[in-house]
C-alpha cells in the first residue's frame, strides 16, 4: 500500500537524519517506525529487555554518507581508478562492514536462540535481506 503524506520540510529533514543514522532509506525507516509504534503495541509486553536490546543492536547501521562513499570507491576500484590512499580507505571501510556484519549475525543468532527459531526464519520475520552493494 502506498500513502502520500504532506509534512513540513523541517520534519522531513529530521526524519531523513534519523533514517540516515540507522543506515536506512526514509521509506523503510518510516515503515519500521510505524510498525513498531502501532502493530507491535500488543506484543510489547512479550519482548524481554534482552530481546529489545538485541533488536536495537541488530538495527544499527551505517549512514547514507558512508554507503555513498563506499559505493563510489567500489565503482572506482572496478574501473581501476583508485589511488593508493583511496584503496586504504576502501579496505578500512570493508573491514568495518565485515566486523559490523559479524556482530549483527551474532546478535541475530542470539535472538533466534531466545525465540527458539532458526536464523533464516528470524531474518525473514524481521524482513532482513542482503543489500547489493553495487547499486
């Protein structure tokens, strides 16, 4: 379902900033926010403090600026136009991504164990899908 909503420029900028902090696109951020605010209200009492903490850690991400720079460096690497300093920057960013993904999978695995489900089922339930980096 698609909804058109008129909001002030200030509110749009604030929402975009919050989405960027979480490494999410604005529409995904708003959808998750509304879902958490309304659909999950009934289930809030069912989440333990540990589950809430894990979900918060799972949802942490990189900013849009990080992703934009990363994708730019990847494209330059593919065109074989990277300078040595850019290559170092790309390697550092890749290391951060890999480390973050390992942490995220650890949190997801722990949450799956708590919920007595499998990791693939939990990821599907949470709507977590791999994002292609070459777009």
